[in-house]
C-alpha cells in the first residue's frame, strides 16, 4: 500500500507548467530516492520524460547520487 508523496506531484506540476528549471532545482534537493522514483513513475505515465530529456537526466543522476554509499572522513 505505497502512497505517492506530495513532493512528486508538485514537481510534476512544475514540469507540466513549463518550468523545468525550477523542477530540476527541486530534483537536486530531493528528500529521498523513493520520492525521485515516484516522480519518475509519474513522468513515465504522463509521457513527459521524452519531452524533457534534461529532467530525465537530472532524475537519473540524483537517484544514482542518493543511492550510492556516502564517503566519510575518518575522525
């Protein structure tokens, strides 16, 4: 019973409104990987990934960045 987040629908609204620059800024500060995956599902369902390749690249890059293990400095 997974529920899609409000964040993904708000970013989708930005993209549909033609403000992909603001959407990419929001994607870069995405809260979690799950939120980005929900956004990609919504974009795929609306056929917007092909129309906005820069948004597609940004979401893929941020999923990879948030999924990667963090590098920590030794104390």
